[in-house]
C-alpha cells in the first residue's frame, strides 16, 4: 500500500523557482538542497539545465554534492534537453509533454502519435545512459482518458520507471484523483507520481488520495511555493501522513528540521510563514478556549492530532482573554511557582474575564494579577497567620 511505501520528490528547486518572488543563488540552492536532504526527502528535483547557463551549472554542482537524496531534473520531452540533462550528472530525468487539448492546440501543436514517438525516443535514450526516467503528461485532468492511457501503456511497455499525473491547473478533486490513479494502477506496472497544483485548495487532499489509490511518489515544495498558488506543500503533506501513521513519519524524516527549512525558504522568497501554516505556523499548537485548555492539560490528544514535540515545537495555552478557564490560569500560576488554592485561582479567573471584557489583555497583565494576589496572601499570612481564603471562610 502506497501510504506505507512512498517517496517525496521535493521540487522547491524546480517548481519553487517558478514562484513569483523566487530567485535563488547557486549557494542558496545548495543550502536548500542540503537541508532538505538532512530532513530526509527521497528526491530533489532541479530546474532544467536547458533553462539557462546558470541552471545547468547548478544541476552539475548539486549532483556532485554526494547527497543521500536522488537528484532529478525536469525537462521537455526533447532529445536536446535530454542529452544536456544526462551530461549534468543527475541520477534521473523527469520528462514532460502536454496532453490536454488546450496545450496541444495552443502550446506545442502536436498530436498523440507524435507525443508517443517522442516519449519513446527520449525514454530509451535516458535508460541507455543508466538513469532513472519518468514520463509525465501535463494537464492530465483536462486530457482525454483514452489518450492518457494509450500514452502510459506505450511508455510502460518500454520500461519507464515512473509515469506522472499532473494536475497542472489545480482543477482536480480528491475523488477524481483517486479514480484516475486507480484506473492507471490497473494499466501500468511502473511507479506512479502525482503532481498537484493548489489553485482550488485541494493539493494536499489530492496528493493523499493519489497515494491511497496506488501512487508511489508525490511532488512537494517548501511552503507550497510554485507557479501561481503553488503545489502540495511539504509540511502539509507531512502533517497529513503523520496523522495517518506517526511512527512511520517520525522514523523516516528529521521532523524538527521542517521549521528551519521553511524559515530559510520564506526568508529567501520574502514571504512570512502563514500564522495557520501546517505544523510551523505560530498558532498551530495554540489553545485558547477554556474547555479546550482543560482537556489539553489533562491529555493533549484531546485537541491535537500532531505532537509538537516530534517537530521540536511546544504547545501554548493562551490565557489572557475572556474565554479563559481556571484550569489554564492554575497552570500559569504553577509555571510562575505561585502557591494558590483552587478557590483563589477561580476568583482571579473571574477578574481576568471581567478585565478582558473591557480591553485586550496580555500575558503580563495576567501575571501581574496572579503575583499581586499571591503577594497579598503572603502579606496577610505574615500579619495574621491567615490567608485571604481563611478570612473569607471565617466571615
């Protein structure tokens, strides 16, 4: 089953370069590649060496780094591109050809027999050089199913390592992805790769459904950066797969490195990591409502499907607001090493709620209330030997 046996093709250095703000220097590409390799992705996909002279040099440089991840480059289904790619020293070549009526009419103008002939020529050449090769249709979900299966059968027959399904414009739904991958799984014997854009917000769900249906490889990029709204984000896919099998994901990937690689890429492309980003967003493990906070304090699994500790992160109980509960305030008092009874904590909680109805509070405001109440207790004990609670009880 592919949910236990899959590989991530990390495409920040190919698809990610197509992001509007992206410009990576050669040294920055190496830094990203090393971090992603240390994180544990199985493949790194690089921009075609035919794109520019520097792109070619970067392919050659990263291919020589000796990383554990296999190094791929992504090229048009053209012999000139394939020859140049082979010469860079990469481990494999990802070949693509547009198959939808839109691309065949308005982009390259080629028919299906031409696409098949070109694919066979390029695949056989790459295989003759001892490299891994993938053939992908482009705009798969707006392509005719008969055309797709005809092409995939032809390339599978000559021993392509993988065939790719690409939701190039982000039009597919999870059900459509599952159905197409399932159909293809019954037609080819090779591996199946899924590449999904996020124009309609389905990239993570689509990638997961592809694996459920029998795909073996999924393309990602850090923070999902790429053309337009980008593709399946690495962190989002990791979160989804972790929820299915935490032990597998902990074992395969160096999870605490996720935040570091995301912060690096975000800085390089001049964007902020979103507040609600999968795993690493600053509110990802923040709990506010009183009923949530109480349950979290008793057992984090009540409201967390991901364990922040596995990612080198910590949860945060937000207490400075009108929704707070006394259990959360009690925990804060204990963190401050203030000895207060439950009744005292409940009185302070009532004060916090009343103040929070009037203005926005900070954690410092809460801490001041707790410390002042505690100081009053200490003073009362020193003068009378009684706590404020004792006095109230005596009254």
